[in-house]
C-alpha cells in the first residue's frame, strides 16, 4: 500500500472518519478560480507572433497572438473586453501549459 | 539434397533463428535485469509445452537497405502452450531483434496467434518489449498496430487477454495493453507512455525520467493502467500463474473448481470490524476471513485503494470481490475507484464469475477536483456495470450504506440476487449528522443551546434509522445475519445460484458512460 501509515481525518457528511490518504489525494491541486483577464496557455508550444501591444484595447474574440503547438498555428483570442496591461511573452518564447500570456484590465 | 542433408539444413536454419538477435544482444538484455523473449516463454509456460508458430517468417521491407538484414522471427516469438495445464496463446516481442520493433510481418504473426486464440477459446498472453513502430516499414507498421487493436477488441469478453510489459511499450503500442483485461508491470523494467521524456523535453522544456513518467510504480499507483505490480520478472510470472487459477479459459466455460478449504484461523471475523463506524480497518481481512484458504488476489492493489477488487474462492468456486476499503479515504467512491470497480465487474460478468460486494462507505468523495474530474459520469460506470451484470450478485452490508453509495454498491435495486446486512449495518438516506441537520433545522437553530439540540437530534436519528432494520422492514435487504454466519450464507448463495438465468431484451450492445 502506497499510502502513508499515519491515520488522517476525512470529513464526509459532517462525520469525521479516521483513515489514510492516497498519494494522489494528497497531491491534488487546490482549486483556483479562473480569471478571464489573465490569458493563459492551454497547450504547450512556441509563440510565433503577437497582435497586440501594451495599452491596446481589445474586444472579446479579437486575436491576441499566434501559438504554434501540435504542428498547428493556433490563434489565441481574447475571451473578454479590456486593455492590455502587460505582455508576459515575446515571439520565439517556448511556453508551457498554464503560463500567463497577457494580462488585461 | 539427401534426406540427411535436408535434416541437417533444417536444424541449421532453426538454430540460427532460435538464437534471436545473438548472444551479445542477449547479454545486454540480461544486464538490464531482463530475460530474453524465449527465456520468458520458458519461465512462464509448463515445461516443454510450447509449440512455436511462424519461426521462419521473414520481413518484407526492401527500403533503406532493409533487404540485406535478417531479422529472426521478425522480432517476435508466437505460439501455443499451457500454464498449469491451462491452454494459452502467447507472443513475446524479442528486443534483441531490431529492438523488438513492430513491422508488418511481426504484426501478422501476432494477429495470427490472436485469431487462433479467439477461435480455439484460449486466453492470450502478450509480452511487450519493443522500441515501437519499425520506422523503415512506414505506414505498414501502423497498419500492424491497428490490426492488433482491432483483434484485442474482438477478443474482449471472449477470451481473457493478458499483457505483460517487460520493457519499453511506447507510442501507439500502449493501446494494445490498454485494451486487454489485465496488465502486469515490473519494477524498473516496464516503461509505458504515449510521448517519451525526449519529446516532452523538446516541446515543454520539462525534464522527467522514464521511470517517473511511465514506470511500473506510476502505472500501478497513479494512472491505473497496470493491474499487477511485481518486483522482478519471475515474481511477475508467478502472479500471472496465480491469476490463471481464478479465471476461465473463455466465456463459454466456467472457471476451474478447486476443493473447498476453510479460511485460516487467524482471520477472526468478529474482531476485524470496529463497532464505531468512524474507525478504519482493512476490509481485505474481512475478505480473507470469508473466502477459501483466506486466499485473495488483489487486482489494482495500489491504485484507487479506497475500493478493493479481486478474485477469491468460496466453496471452491471463483468469485469476484468488490469491497469498500475504510482504511483508505474512508472507503469513499470517487472517479478512480468507480472506474476500477466498473471494469472489474464487467470482466466478471463477461466470464461468468459471481460477484460478492461488501459495503461500508460514507458516500462519494466531496471536492471541486472530484466534481470537475467528472465524478458524475465516472460514478455512473459503477451503477451501469452492476446493473448490467447478470452473474449471481451477492451483497453484504457490513456497516455504513448511505445515500447514493448504498444504491451504487450493488443494492437490491440494481438487481442483486441476495442482500444481507450485519447487525452493525446503518442503511439510511444519509449519515445521522447530515440528516439531523436537515430534518431538525428549525428545532436546532431555534433551541437555546443549538449544539446540545443537534447532539440530541443526531442521537435520536441514529437510534431510529442507523440500523439495518428499517431497510429490512421494507424488504430492501433480505436478512440480517451475524458476521459468524456470513461464510455459510455465502456458500449457500453460491451453491443455489448455479442455475441463475436472467434474460433481457435483445440489444446490439449497451452504451455505458465510458
């Protein structure tokens, strides 16, 4: 058994149970509410070009940048209206999943 | 050529092919703690039981100077044999020949032996040890994989299929094991992934070792791709043999019957389960206290351990056990445990193995992560599998059976044939704390001392509903029995279930929430 030997407490339906945790349960990531003003990378790849600059006004659906990933030039579009507060990436950058591309106001 | 010369020629040809990739390549293989493909077959099968197919097959690739290369057996050994008298079809990829790479003829050898297994009603064992597709053969090699996957699917539910990962198994190749019933992995030897560490490093810049990405521990503890974990190849073969004692040859036969043996005395059932339903215990001890010779084969022992599934015998007959494990995550159902349970139940149903379910769970695991991971549709798999199963279904409620968890764990409502509960069982719509908070909400909030009132109401609810008698009064359970009488009850239930017949309306197939 790959669970730690120490007995832990798990509350279900208002009752506290003595039990052990699995490795997977202990390693689970805490939930963070998504913020649509932070444009994040959903697939790892390389930035080809950026269509906006700091201070640009964008509307929902406007193209923001082109990300080459999985042999495809993917256009990343804004999901909300706003102004570009900061660019966190530049063309040629290799980006990983979850990385922030652009901050909008 | 004289007859004698023909024989000399035959032995000369055969010996050359039996030597596989040669001694140097074999030494390299052994230095990694691995046996050669031929030694693996010898170690796994009964002595002198192996009859080889297609030793003289040659590859047909003419590009990239491949026509000048001889690849003995085209990198795979196939044939039939027996394991403890049990007939099997087997193939073993030979890493010493072109890295065990899969070309068209290599695949044809595998599909031929698979077709044979399906026709003859013999289990298939595939020993995987291959660098992947033979790039020189191009799309022919992809065709080969596709034809194997197709047959894995055709064979599914007809004959047991077992995959043994004894080396690399990467890219598309992983899908053959994934389609089979039981996957065995060995520490430091098995490596399974769709994209390897090299690609991940190039694309993501993330560095990870093969072991951390897709080693034996990862697949037997985190991903759930592997059902059995062994420390070395010989231990792995021993486990395969143990599995074979429990499963039938094909879906038209029953599993072998063994002489019935009582459980070992050290499993004293009265002492295993604590009265306080918040206290943990190892449900495997309950299983061992009830089954023949206390012998239980834990499937997926280290993955989703909050649900225990595996094989045992009762009165000499193989049974499939599904049990909540209070020792891990309080025995809750969650995404992984539902998946694990459903798969196992469907195997048992396909191969006519009766199911015994032991229930003790507080419900489903709460949390954003679980909800977002789709605990609804994964949990539905368990309901589907239990409802779909027409083998004898016997349910024993040990302690808690609340709410949706009660229904899901093979309740009478999902078609269980026998449902009994121990006197310690609590069968209710929800746990007393939750129920009291809802039913007596106004009384509690309006009381001068809400905490005291809550305590009183919880006690009141517990007294009235946290028992098996409310469910028994409605006939939702058949009987309340003592722990000591449980083995006799199981034997009785298995014995009178031999002629169970349940016919359902024709359909091509159902649509389980995959």
